[in-house]
C-alpha cells in the first residue's frame, strides 16, 4: 500500500525518493505511528516532505490515496461476530452503567429503538429529546445529555486525519501562488554568502572546546565576529500606474529584503529606468539620484533586482523622449545596457502572470534586455531568480 502511496506523491509533484520511503517504513517498524490515522498523517508528512511549499500537494495525494480507508470499518464489522462485539462492549461497562442501560429495557432494546428512530428520521436534528442529533436530551446523538444513551459521531476528541488533509491549511505555500512576507524570506535565503567581519562578539563553541582540551581542561574561551550574509543587493522598484494593483506583494518583498540582506540599497523608478532614480516617492521630483552616480558608487559585485510589470508603451524603452513624465535625452534601453555592462547578475521580477507576458511587447523587450532573466513574482520564480544570482 505504501508503494502506491509513494508513487501517488510523485505523481502529485512532491519530490520524494526511496530514502524518504525507507525512513517512513523504519519509523512504522518502530511504531512511531501505530493504529492512529492522525499520527500516521503527521509522521508520514514529516518523513516525506522536506519543503513546506509541498504540504498542499502532499495533502491532496494523501486524501486521494486514503479517502476510502474508512470503508474498511464496514469490512471489519462484517468479519467480527455481532455477539462478540456486544459481549466485549458489556465488559467495558461499570455496574452503574449496566444498571442505567437496563432502565431502558436492556442493550437489545436500546439498539432496537436506535435503529427505529434512524429509519423514521428524515433530516438533521439539533436539540430536543427524541431524534438522533446534537445538543439535546435524546439518548441517541452527540454533544447532548442523557444519562443512558448512545453517542453518535465524534465528540471532537478522536479526530480523523481526513479532516486534517481536507482542510489543507498550507495551500498558500504552493510555489505557484503569489507571495507572503514569510515565504519571501524563505526564498531570499537562497541568495546567501556568509562572512564574519567586525568585532569578536560571538562564541566559537568548537574552537573553545578544542582549545580547552589542549589546555588540559582549563577553560579557554574563543570568540569570533558575528556571521552575516555578505551578499550585496541593488533593488529597483517600479511604482505608480499599472503597478498599483501589485503594491501589497511589492511591499512584502521590500520588507523581507530589508530583513534578509545586510547590504541592501534600493531605488524607485516609474515604468523604466532613465538618467535618474529616487529613494523617496514624496520628493521624487526634487530629490533624485543620477544613474551614473549609482553605477559609479556601487561596485560590480552587487546583485541587481528589478521589480516591475514591464507593461508600457514600447516607445518608453526604445526612444529618446519616450518617458511619460519627462523628456529623456537617451532611451531607456541605453541606460539598461549600461547597467548590465557594469553588473554581471541582473534579474527582473514580474508580478504579472507568466502566461500573459507574450501579449505585451514591452515585456518581451525588457526580457531581452536582461538576457532572458525575467521571473514571475511567485515563490518558484523568486527561488529561481535567487538561484541564478547566487551562482
């Protein structure tokens, strides 16, 4: 059964290998999950899924494979003699509980009356004292009160795993959907190059242990500079116009970037870059930074990330004076080529769905100017972009 489950996960797009399957089998052998669907669901997900973005795919595959498992209850019931079940049931009752059942005419009478009311009842019932339902005083039902009765359904203490996988809390973590700040941080961590610089403020545990051992057990504490991400990033954000619907995701990306990168410089532009950019949108007409200053100030080892929909008139890219806000002496593509000549790693993140890019000429032009390194602003696209920048 688990072999088919393994193949079902692969078919659903969950990257699992025989290693994960063997770990699951070993855990089951050690009874890490035994005779409980909730335990098996969580344990199998822990063993088989190494990246939380695949939780939703796992849930769908799990549900598809095990959705008919509860039907086994009917088979088991058919295989076990009815009189044996009744006998075992009576063994687990206290004398007081047996007396209460007898007050209704005995177990046989109680079961007979239960079946009769199920046949008569045509709809769900809540409250009351007769029908099978919830919250009432009938001897048959759930979450109600009756001193001698049969509980129908779960009281919430014995949850079925199907409730868990059908709920699919992790659907928003799929790598084909738009981002949230937390997911962006996870993706940005692919672009890391750690270094230790500055004051020695962090304990070097390994070196401390080694030095203490060499010093005949006399404690010899060793400190090192704090480890931090040494990658340097230039972030250019398109604002205004057609980017207004994408403000939320751009804010999330900007927030996550400032957290993840110690060396981050950012600038704003509108539609396309020209001879100047700015840091404050309120004072963008009076406080601007020349692009030549950017190219000269920030060294060639910076990684450059553009964020924008690249949706505009082709003239805004290809022609002098094409800007919708001012007269630009040189075309935007000239400035983009200057930038790509200085920086080896340049990518463009586009919040527009990738299957719509081909319908906008300016998107194709922009994509060509960044050597095809345009990625959709989804978790998968961001991870691919960061992987390229990290090479």
